[in-house]
């Protein structure tokens, strides 16, 4: 771990330099939202200080400059995820809105009564509920791919579930509870052999593993800015141009309009067709700075360091004879969910918090997954490149205190 400049990196994150209950803050809730470096904070404040203006169609200087940065960021995202065209990059509020957009628009165009959509039992609610609602509206069926006890997707079951009625597969790249890295490339290739498109939820993967649309060949991919050091309220939907051209708009109004007349409306071309209303320009400025920050560190360097932290924390937790780790897949990243004996995760989380450590407790918006394991909740520690082995040691100290208090 010595070769990774974590101390220097931590200097870029002001929020980490504070005390909580008289102890240095340790932030292990990165799967919920990551902290923001000063570069992102300055990009947002800089927008309001010098560029604040609505974009597109403005002829004055501020509007043109803000529009230029906005569209430059779209091209940056295109390069970051290796999309074929910037027309395939749609700015949304986040992963949830991106999935809702596809469920609504794709559903209207391609889903008929009796059709099926395949997702996995490990999905976040944001990749379950939109499909449930769409299936109810369209008279279709939602099918859940099972997992093995170690948290790996049951690929044999998946292959058996793909059939003529399957019209879409929607799968998470990385589970926000288990940390499992799903074999999405294999999943996509198998679905494509039957002509079935695939959506990948990249909310938990893009900041840890990166994403390459040309390599994966998925048809839709989405992620949220706030889980990769950018602000909340900004996200990305990637879609292959052939699908984005074919499906109807999700919302109407604003920049997605080309012409409006009393007898009808003509919609704008891609990507503006799916960007209704006033956009989150400040969020795009922040996303621009966040991508630059991540690229400067190097995704391979980030992945290597975070894997070392994950392995260290897993080894330390394994030293306790009464801790049960939920999710032990061979391919994991940055997330450990666990139980401490029979102690309720909420009770454990309260004590851990008093030690200045932010972990998340609960069902993590993945209730079907926890029902599969027959547990109500877990304690979840999730890591980022600004976390350290010393912070992991402090978590172990907090766990020992939890065990002592609850006997």
C-alpha cells in the first residue's frame, strides 16, 4: 500500500479532516455516496462565480461558455466509458432516473403482454421497482436470476431462464451489498446470442473498475455522479444509438423539443431528445472535475489499492470467530457486509458511530437479497481510495467494543 499516495490524496478531501464525538472521522459509507475533493467543490463554486447561466440557445457569452463546458463534459464521459458517440451519452439525475427512463421508454416500444424481463435477486431496488411497474403496466413478467450462497450469480440458472419471451436483461455490475463483481461480459454475450439487449447498472462499479462500452458491448449502462466523487443529482445513461433513436422520450419540455406548433411537436435529435427541462449544469461541471480527478489517479492504481484495503479488512474480520461475512465471491470489490454474532446491525452501528466511524446498517435497498439470506439487515463497510489500513484497524477496535457492550 505504500506506493499509493493516500496521505496526499486525503489532503484533497476537506470533510475527512474533522472529528466526530472527539475522534477523527472515518468514512466507510462510500457505497452510499463518496466524498468530494476540493477540485470538484471548486468546479461547482466556480460555475456559480463566473459561468452561472442556462445553457443551449443563448447567444451571449456566459451561455456559450457554460454550454461549451457542458457539451465538452459529454464528450469526456464518452471517452471515459469508451462510447462510440457523444450522442449516446444522456445526462440524468442519477442511476435511478436512468433505469426509469429505459424501463418507461423501452417498455413502451418493445414490451408486450406475456414478455419477460430478467434481473437478479441481488439488484438494488432502483433496478427492481421500475421493471416491476413496467411489467404491471405492460402485462409482462419479471423473473429473478438466483445466486449461490457465496453471493455469485447462478450462471447455469441464468442460461436456462433466457428464452424466446425474454426481451431485456437488467443486471448490476457490482452488488452494493455483496461486493460481487458479476460476469457482465459473459451475461451480455449470452443474451446477445438470442438478440436480447442488456442494461448494466454501473453505480457501484464505474469508480472502482471503470467501464468500456466497446468491450462490454452492453446496450444500456448507467451510473451516478455522487458515487464517483461528483455531486448528487447528476448521472449518466449510456445507450446504443440504435435504441435511443427507436424509443420514445421519457419526459417532455425544454431542450428535448425541436419545434412546437398547435397541431403537434417535433422532438430534438440525440442526445437532447432525453434531456427535458433545465439541466443540472453545476452537476455536470462537478462531474467533469471528478472524472479528471479519477483519471489523474488512474483506475488501475485505484483498483489495486482498494483491493488491498478490501483484502486487509476481510482478513481482519475473519479473525473474529463470530463474524459472518455476507458475500464471499471470488471476484469482489470495495464492499463488506457482515453480522456480529446475534447483535442487531442497528445496535452495532450506533456503537461504531460513537467511535467516529461511518458505516451503513440496514437492508441497503436490497430487501429481496436479504430475504434470500433470511436476515433483516447487515453492517456494511464500503471503501474508497482515501481509506487506510489504520482506519480498518479502528473499525476492528470498534467491533471489539460492540462485542464487549453486548456481551
